[in-house]
C-alpha cells in the first residue's frame, strides 16, 4: 500500500522508520519531511497546513493511508479534509483534536466526567482573572487556552508574576489568539509521565510509558522547550499506577469523548503528574509526543500499519500491543541558544556512524540538505539520538556515547537526560 506521513520533525522520522519496516508498505511519502526522513520516504515540499495541496497529492499518488504527525493540522481539521475526499487517514477529526486545541475544553471535559486533574477556573477576560488571583494560593499555573508550541504555560511564584502573566497572555497576546481564553489552575508537584495510547473511538490501548525533559538546561533549569530528551519506560509508572489510570483516566476519557459525540480516533497522549493524591492529568495531546515517540516506537513490536488500520476500522480490541522488555533513551542535540535565538545552516558530520548499528538511531528534527547536498542544521532541535539497552542505565550510557558520533557547530545537549532513573 501507499502511505503518506504529514510532518517533518523527529517524531515523524521515528514514525517513518516504523512504517518503513511494515511489510505491507510499498511506497512511503512524507510532506514536507526532512533530510533524515528522505532516507526512508520520498519527501514532497508541501507544508502541513496546505490542506488542498496535501489532499490533491494523496489523490494523484493513490495514497491508501495518511498519518498526521503534528497538532496544528489536526486541530485545524486535516483529518476531516482527507475523510471528505475519501482518503483513509490516521488522526482525530477536528471535533476530537480540540482535546489538545483548547485547554478550557479539556479541563471542562475532565471536570464533567470526574477525571482527576488540577482544580482550575477558565477566564475570557483579564479583569476577572486579575480579581481571581488576588485571593489565590501560590505558586499557580497560567495556561493560554490554544496551541502555543508548548510554550503557553506559565508557572507563577507570586501575585506579581501572575499579574504579569495575565498581561502577557490576554492583553499583549504573546501567544496570539491562543490567549483569547486562559486557564488558571492549581500547581501540582510530583513526577511527570507521558502515556501515549492508540484509540479507535471506543477502545483505548496504551503504549509503554515515557518521560520527557521539557526545560532547556540541566537540572530542569532554563526555559520550556519542545522537549530535550526522553526515556522509556518510566520506572515510576508502576503496575498499580497503570491500573488506576486505565480505570480512572484512559477509558473514562475515551467514553467522555464518545458521550460528547467526539469519538477520538488516533493517538491520545496523556501528560500525567504522579501526585501524592494519585495520578492526575496535566494535559492531553491529540497526537504522538515529540520526543516521546523516539523512545516508544523503537520498542514496539507490532506492525504499526496493522495497529493504525485497526484504529480507523474500530477493531482495536482485536490487537494486542507488544513492547520489547528493554529500555530506550533519546538525547536531543539542539542548536545553542534554543529555544530563543540560534543560528542555522551548519554542516552536520558523522551521521553515517549510525548506519547498520543495531539498537541505535539518529532521528532528524531540524535538518535539511543544502545546495551541495550536505546535511545542515535547520532548527532549534536538530537531531534526536536514541539508543536501546537492556535496562534504562545501559540505554542512557549507549545514547550518550552515540551523541559523540555526530558533530555540528553550536551543538548543545542536556547532560542529565534520564538522571531520574538513579532515584528509582
Ligand atoms: P503542559 O503544556 O500543560 O504539559 O505544561 C507544560 C509543563 O508545565 C508540564 O510538563 C509541567 O511541567 C508544567 N505544568 C503544567 N501544569 C502544571 C500544574 N498544574 N502544576 C505543576 N506544573 C504544571
Ligand atoms: N513532548 C511533549 C509533546 O509532544 O507535547
């Protein structure tokens, strides 16, 4: 069958590698892809928000299945556009992707259906938010309602910071229209876990757990980023916690979306915090996580096309997801200065060191080929170096060793990805 992936980051590279392994796939396209994805797919220069061009391309090339990676096109209704054209698509419709597209929607859904999450209020007016904050407990968390590249969350230590945050989000519109509404919620403490799950609208099956590192610098210092590294599984996500989440979070979320007439088909990403009062939902995403995917999919044993088709056809209950009894660590190699100002266009050397190395992968995030055909840096997050190991410590050792195999000017990484493993 002919398959197309929409997106061009490390997550899409990891998805592409998994799809390329499927015996059922004869031709793989990726729009727009990147210099790494090019090795497993034919990349086509169409942007992820160019819906008409994407649909036209899929029709022309007789694409049988399209897989949507990023949040923006899903929240914007790309799955609906493909469905309307009669092309099979893996990813939620617009009316279900809202679970990521609006934090107010997600919070109201959890409240209505009794799914554990931080207590909160929604505001669409800065004055009301300001008044509420006068008597609030600190620290407190401010969230722009809409998509903000993972940056629309402000943790405020005191009233002054919170008032500045309200101004930033609602008045200065730092995150654009994402700040038309705002959620103010209770600050929670605990370990964070990402759990991704395949969904067919009725059945939800979770993949192995992972943990992201969102801050730019070692020791969880610095600004929030798209994610600087991951490990899988999380040793803190025990069987007992899993049982609780299956019963009180995952299935209830599926059922809630169905009850609202918003059947969720695709990958649901539950960002959890393991608090002293039990697991609570920090956020939902309507897609695979980045860079969680880079540690989860390399451990999956199923043919990913079989699983995705079962989701689309409502047969997920027939599938048993299988993950290897090993571990994976991904260290992101970024451009110094990310997530603020950084330079691009530096030649990357050493990528060939990964070819044929069992248990290692280099997933391209921000790369492209220059006019001479050299692979150059083209973004804040440049590469994700993933290594497997028999356990987390071995995987971490392998991943850090492999970060030395590639070089580029201004290469930057965190040196403590997976440090939490030592506390398990
Ligand atoms: P989100 O985009 O909602 O996942 O938020 C980004 C990050 O902010 C999360 O990964 C947490 O580290 C932090 N965060 C979000 N909500 C809360 C909360 N209610 N309490 C504490 N930390 C939070
Ligand atoms: N790693 C967090 C995300 O994909 O949103």
